[in-house]
C-alpha cells in the first residue's frame, strides 16, 4: 500500500506533499532532518494521508497534488492561503 501525505511546517506554515509506503517512518525521517529540503522547516505535522492501490497510482496522484489545482484545494481546506 502506498500513500500520498501532506505535511505542515509548524515553523513557517508551509506545506509539503510526498509519497511513501510507511507514513510513520517517513514522518520520523522528515522530523529528524533526513530530508534536506525540510531540514530547516521542522517540526512537521501530518495533515492528511491518501491511500493508493499501488506505487504508480501514488506517483500520478502526487504529481497532481504538487503541480495541479489540488495543491490550491489543500491550501484552502487548511486555511493556508
């Protein structure tokens, strides 16, 4: 099972969207500073996770959330605009 996850930085209020097969592990890695792009934006909290059937579906959905109108939907949903 794969997931798309949406994180929020408690430091700057920004969002991050990613993909994984283990949400707990990935969130721990992000908060431990193992991701260069998020290292200075910690701490991070999980806002949402979306279950996908397989990795290829997760890749497609992740791109929609990162590049498309869905990113703006997320910002509105969580009052981040």
